[in-house]
């Protein structure tokens, strides 16, 4: 469901100007990723400016947002040279501790602090480079294009992560502990047909299912890899092997991330930009019963937003359960390291799923 807005003509002109700025920033351009050769792991200071309304202009959260309710957000800034480009996000069950992955080959850990139920600041943040199995920094751009992260097992205090890479398609396992993300432990096995994906058609989105028929199984999607019916291509790592999964292409949005719900559902974050309309963001939910290998799934659109809303290049997605029982959806944006033109946004929404889904949480 699209959230339609009634804006004054002056407001729309500013929206259009904002769209032009963002589109100029994310349009194809020379690769300007900063080098991480000499980056050392350490603390990073982050300034967080609260976002009180999801509307870019005006106030109030009573504007229709599909099936989501805006909980709050933050504009994140830092003087650190390597802050930005956040493409992947995972939160612990309490929705406080987090790991973010940047497409320049950098990880960030920290904790979200709250004022009531609204995010208010980031504390105890640390930043460092992703390292290979030999402990070396991923210096070449083709190898450090990390796009998504998920918790494979354990917790974000002590556990293992899976990080997906796009330009040289692979999924790599990393440990995580007190000092942050540890050197790579190796890549998971990929079928030949996946390894043959062309550059920039690799893994853009990844999650490990928390519940349901595929509990503990990995699901990954490419950003824009179409099948013969022009639907998006993904894969499920099942007991039988890696099987295809297709997502119905609605309006030529790109897949930017996926996240598992604790009821066996799958959430899909999508993005589209056009010079004539600016940037759009959409979130879909695939139910447990719809999720099957070989099937083309459509899901339910929970929200679709545009430049009239507080969005940017939304790329990272995490789904947890709030204390109220509602599903908590957290997103982060990739500013393409263009901090003067784009923003790093952390956005949170709630979704009240049905009692039928909550009854399945013990699966």
C-alpha cells in the first residue's frame, strides 16, 4: 500500500530538489571508496539527530503508512573517514546491540539507546576493517563489496555471522566477540551456477531463518538477477542442496536486503530510483506458508515510501520482536560515502502481526 500525501506545491518543489540531490549521488559514477589499508579497529564517535516524523515535511505520524507504524529514527553522522556506506544490518533480540556492514569493507558494532520506545543515540560504537582468513585487510574493491550480514548462530556478544559480497559473489563466515568482527573463517560452499554470476549480480541480501520449515537455513537474493519471467532470483540452502526461490518483480524495484521473522516469515526490503520520481523504498512480507523452493512468491506490501518521506538509499534490514509483542523493523541507509549529499538514516517501524503467527514462535 502506498502512502499518499497531500503536500503544498512549495513542499513538492523541495521534495523534487531533494530527489535530484540523492539521484545525483547514487547515479553511476567513478568508484570513490576510501582506502581501508591502514584502518585500525577502534571507537567511533557518532552524532545522532532524532527524526520525530516519517514525513519529510510537516509533523505527526498519523499519515497512512500501509501496515507499519513509524516508531522513530536517527540521522547518523561522524567525522570518522570510514563512517558510511552501510549496506547490511543485524540486531540482537533486544534490538539494542547491532552489527552493520559497509560496502567499503568495514564493520561497525554498537548499541542503540532509547528514549522510551524511540531510538535516541548510538553508544559504545566501534569500527574496523573486514579481514581475510590470514588476517589481512580486504584492500581490492572487487573483494570488499560487502552488502549484507546476518547472525548465523549465537548472539552478537559471541557468535558467528554470515556476510555476503556482491562484486565477487561469495558468502563468508566471521566470528564476533568482545573486540568486534574477527578474521574470516572461510566461505560457505556455493553451487557452480551461483559462482558463475557476473560481477555486480552477486549476493545483495542474506538471512538465516529463525523459525518455520527452514529454521537455521540460509536465504540469499541478488539485487537484480532476473529469471526468464523477469522475476528476482534468490536461493534457499535446504537439506537437498541450494534450491532457487523467485520474488515477483513489481515495478522494477531492486532487492536490497532480507530478514527473517521469528514466525518463519521473510521480510524483503526493496529500492527503486528514477530521475523523474526520486528514490522509493518498499517492504514486503512473505508468509511462512508461501515460502517454498522453486516458487515465485509475491508477499504482502507493508509499506511503500518516496521522497516525501524520511528515506534515503535504504539498504540494511533487521527484524526483531518488541516487548509489546509487535514486530520491530529496523532499517539503515547507504550514503554511498557521499555524506554531503546523502544521509545515513536509522529508521524503526512496528508491525502488528496476527495471533496466528505469534502462536508459532516456539517452532
